[in-house]
């Protein structure tokens, strides 16, 4: 059984039994910036109330910290978290990175020895609001090891140590839920503003469909199924081009194969969603332009019909949009290379590794200076 990456740190934590000897219990949450922090902020008041009622927690504090990763993808707990361990009875780490055991997404890891909970937000899929019951269940489990609280659709399973447990989802659709959660973590809506150059080229090409009568006739000669096929093809072309041109695909050997496949699936889905949204936006704009520019009588005359219907406008805009999408994608790229890269997990993981390497080098250099 392949266990998910363990949380890594040098400092030890107080045993849960030591905490139980005192009447006061406190929880400190350390969340990655972005969706993890935003999700915790939304549920903080309800979480505070639930923890007080179900687990006897007296205080709850929340910090935002960019969590570093080691080369194997394990979480490196920052020193600032360790320095607060004597203050908090329980430390909860919420990361934006996926943690999996083979094909099953691992939602939470409860370390009874170190009084630590690690939660992977992507494992919750699109239902980020499930973070509330997951946190309550995990912290309650840590507070009372025999507690049977389990969120719907999950179950507890033993870890590779007696004092380690995992909260996992069902095998069915687990990977799909994980990819969906990663796509949400990529925040695909942030990519659209970076593709304005591509959309300008696509709109310029689509405008030919509005002004050239030969395209009107061609569009109305095609069946809806063929037009739909052209739409799908144009969206796929845009997706493939953006991924290839911006080097978003994780190559073999750059990451462990299982994690690379997961990252690539999330990247492809994120870019595909953006391409589909941009296609729909261009289609609506082209329909409006056609209605505004082309007189219905003139359109009917060019099509050799007594009258033109709204369907005729839709068909010509449909074909023009597909043509514009392909032409706009090929030869174009994102306006901001860094912005589109930042929406991929592989790039963010490597960035965190570099930051951790730089931090370690600075610490080593500082030690050498002090010794010298």
C-alpha cells in the first residue's frame, strides 16, 4: 500500500495525553494562501462554534503560510508553526496540494503522536464547504481517539503507524473528485484576462464570417452535428495549443509519474474550461454582431430563401466562431506567460521547492558566517 506523503518536521509535539491533563484546548490552523485560506475564512465562525460544542475546544486561531514541499512532495512544516506548538494543543495544516494513496484521495491525516492534522483541500472536490465537517471530525478524532464522527462518504483507515490515521473517500470517483478539486484550486477564471490577445485574434477572424456571404451559405448547408463537431474540434485545438505553446504539460521524469498524471489532468481540464468559456463568449458576440450588421432581407436573398430566420444567424455565427477560435489559437499565446504558468500545480510545486532550497542555503550561509 502506497501511503501519502507524510508531513515533515524536526520539532516534536506534545502527546495528546499531556494536553488532556489541562482543561484548556486550543486549535491553530495554518492554511496555504489562496483557496485554503479563503475557505477557512468563510467557515471560521461556524467552525469555532462546532469545535466548542463537539470537541470542547476553547480557542481557534488561523494563520496563512506558504507551505514548502520536499522533492518527494511531502509537506515541510515551517519553523513558525513549530514555534507555536507550545501554545496550541492541536495544529491543523490545510494545503492546496493533493495527497493520495494509490487511486484514493486522502482527505485528512491525523497524527495522534504529534497532535497534528493535515487536510488536502483538493480531495474534497468542488464541495469545498465539506471542509467544515472534515475539520470537526479530524479534530474530534484527535481529541477523543474513540470518536466515531465521520463525514458522509468517507471512512477512517489506519496509517503505517499505530498513532496515524487517514480520512479517505470512497474509491469510486475519488480521482475525479481530486482532479475537480485541483481545477478549483487552479482558479481557472483568472486565466481569461491573460488570453485577451488570443481572443482579439479570434474575434478578428470570426468577423469574416459576418461580412462574407460565402460563409453564410456554407454555414447553412452544414448539419447541426457537423457544426457541433467543428466546435468541439476548435476548442480542442485551442486547448492543445495553449498547453503546448506555454509548456504547461509535465514531462516524464520531471515529477513522479502518478503525481505528473494528476497535475496534467488538472491542467488540461483547467485550460479546456477556459477554451469552452471563451468559445461561448465569442459565439454570443458573433451572433449579436451578425444581427446588428446583416439585414434579414439581404441574408434571405443571399441564401436563396423567401425569408431569413434567427436559426440562419445562429448557424453563420456558429461556423464563424469555430473558424475564429482555431485561427486565434494557432500563432497566439497567453499575454502573461507567468500568469498562465501559475495556474498549474507543477509550476507552483517547483516554485515552492526552489523557495525552500533558497531558504536552506541562506540558513547554511548564515551558520557558516557565524562559525567563521
